[in-house]
């Protein structure tokens, strides 16, 4: 079992959280060839919350995560992370956000260690070499550190991509199907990370179909369908526009099922 | 100053990453060197066995081979970034976009420089041209030519990397822009090989320097827009 270490400053537990919302969107929309992947959503996610992003395929979950990660521009509307505008302050937002997408973004011809070292250099990680070794150990790849990523399985690539997140000090972590391709140990690693991020006050927005596994870590769930928010439950998340008629328990239950 | 140093560190890391991947995978150099050699041989066959004619055409053939092979090389270097979403990941790092451009251009320059020097040597052997007596101006021409192709190629490879028809689009976009470079490099090479009888070499090298500077500045200023989806 890998020892998981989170490299973020612990918030003072018990003190009121005065941080701005971790993520806030206003009429956020994204069109692909005229089709709305996001159809104008206005939400607020409070800092320090762990939120599940649920919905069927094509609901807009990945689009929302990519926009918040500055990897995709919105077609309309605006969004802020930690009070910073995603377009105007993109560079500062990138310092605060870590994103685990479907694709791992690794270089096949580099070794696991070289991939993380490259990431650490671009992230400006202090004490780079030690942190890279620690991250490799944390994700259970220390013994494969000098192997080229080309030889890795999908699950090992996923672990290494998780290791890359551990090199930074994000305040908002965006995970897109983090359990995909992982074995039991890998899934437990994700569980440990979710628990640790929650404990130190890092906001996590996680899109996953593994709802039962996630349940133990969640403060709230946000349900999307066809680019719109159809339901919200729990604490620390709000929609600033009215939800569709019927609310939670009707359309949302159908979507999540 | 600190920001500039940080950007230089990022650019060097990207160039080093490309160099390591290239040394291990040989995605760009081997195929493009063979391609350049075939281009030279085919031009040689097309022009016939007349040694004087081949020697006179050598500067033009050299730079046509370098440009054609260079287009392949910069395309291959950018394809590294399409592996498993690497380009998207690269764009999400909190670094200046111009540093990413500089890193990719530096990696491209290294490959282009190797390519240019090998093709220059091949031209000397195949077309019986004496490159030894004018090695310094020839080296300067190859360095400036390689830098210009890398500067233009890095930008346009960024434009086309997400396109399905990138292999077709890249030469269509690059070749018109590279015309001044091709002209300057051929003229500078000709002047150097002839011993610069009309004193024009410096002017052609200045043209190459101006071209490189303009393309590097324009590329650095605009490359960030290409990284956005």
C-alpha cells in the first residue's frame, strides 16, 4: 500500500473558512459544432468541499472540468477559480488548479521519473528531485521509475498522472473518472488522496460513475444533464439559477441511475 | 530578470525533453535524413551527370532538401505532443506561453541544425563541391537557416497539429512564408562557395538574421493562442 503524502498547507481546522468560492460560473456555455455541451450553468462551489459531478455520458461533466482547468475556452459566460477570472488571470489560475483528465498527458519515450521531473520543472516545484521521488513512491511506481512510460499499462499511467498532481500545491483538484483503469490498490490510492485533500481543505471536483465508492468522501453532488444543472444535494454547492421543475428526486434520480 | 530566468528554465526543459524523446525514439532525424538524401539523389539524377551543372545547382538543391526535410522534422517533433493528450497537459502548466514556444523552437533548431550540417556534407560529396574552404560562412548560413525554419515550423506545426490533414496543410502554410529564407540561404551559400566575389554575403546573412528575428518574435507573441482549444 503506497504511503500517500499531500503537499498542501493544512487549513486551520475549526476556524471559519473565509476563502472565496473555489469555483464560480456565470451562464457558462460551450458549443461544439453548434451543439451545447454546456448550456449556460451558474454554480458556486465553496472552498474545501469535495463535490461529485454526476450525469450520463454527454452531460457536460468533462467540458466543465476542462474549462475550469483552463484547457478549454467557454463560448459564453464566465468562470472564476479562487476569485480569479479564468481568461484574464489564466496564469494564476493554472498555479492553483490540478487536473486529471482522461488522457494522461505523459511522454511515452521518457521514463516515469523523467516525466515527473519534467512536470516538476514546469510547475516550479521546490526541492524538485526529492518531491519527484516521493511522488513516485506515493503512487507505487518507485520500482518502475526508470522504465519508459511506453511499457506501462493504462493503470500505471493513471497512477503516474496522479503522481504529477502531487508535485504541485493546488487549491482546486479536478478529477475526471479517477478510478478508470485502476486495480484495487490504485482505487485505494485515489480514496486516500480524496480523504487527505478533504482533510487539508483542498477543494475537489470529481466526475465519476463510481458513485457508491465516492460517497464516503463527499460534501455534495452536482448533477448535470444535457449541459444543464438538474440537481444539487449536500453542502457547499449552489446553483444561482433555478433548477428544472421537479428538482432532486425526479429528473436527477433518473439521470444518476 | 527572475521571470526571464524562469522562462529560460522552462524552455530548456522542453527542449531537453524533446531531445531525449528524439534520441530514444528517433521520430524526426532518421526519417528526415533519409528523405533529404533521397531528394538530393533525385535532383542529381534529374540534372544529369554534368559536374559543372551539378556544382552550380548545389546551393539550391541543398536548401530545397533542407526545407522539405525540415517540414517533416518539425511536424514529427510536434506529434510527440499529441501522444495521450500531452499538448493539452503542456498548455495547463503555469508557465509563459512564449517559453513553451521557445522550448519547442529550440528543440526544432537542434534537429534542423543536425539536418542542415549532414545535408551540407552530403552535397559536398555528391556534387563535388568544396565546402572546406568556405566552412565559416557556410556554417553561419546553416545556423541561421536552421533557426528560421525552426521558428516558422514551430509556429505552423502548432497551427496544424490538431488537424487531420496536417501533413498536407503544414507545407502549404510553411513554404510561402519560407520563400525569403530560401532565397537568402541559397544566395548566401552561393556567395560563400564562390568566395564572395561581389561582397554580397553579408547582406544575405543580414536578411536571414532579420527573417529569424521577425519570425521568432511573431511566433513567441502568438503561439499561446494556438494552445487554446
